[in-house]
């Protein structure tokens, strides 16, 4: 299935209604990067949020996710308004 990259929070949250697969995760990460940029966050702001203590992910998982977010940030073109 081909998913559109979310352009707002509602679209991002709507992804939770689909079965989880690699494509959905990639689209969700791209959506998070786009939303962060739209909100004026820097990559450093976003990675700080990801690396913050969280009961859902342990520190190794947060580090891994932070690396994926950084790669996506660098790979995705900035969205034009």
C-alpha cells in the first residue's frame, strides 16, 4: 500500500489505523520530520525530544530512532509552503 506523507498532525495520527509495516513506519518518520520543520523546529530540537526520557522506549531504542530521524531530516527536501 502506498501512503501519503502526512502534512499535519491529524494525518499523522490517522496512520495508527493501518497495519504496521516498514512503509508505514517510513511514512510516519517523514511526516514527523515535515511537521517539525513546519513548526520551526531544528534537527537538534527534534532529536532532543526523541532522546528525552520516555516510558515507551529505552535509551538504546531512542538512540536508534534519533539516528533514523537524523537520516530522514538530511534526505528529505524541505517542504515548500
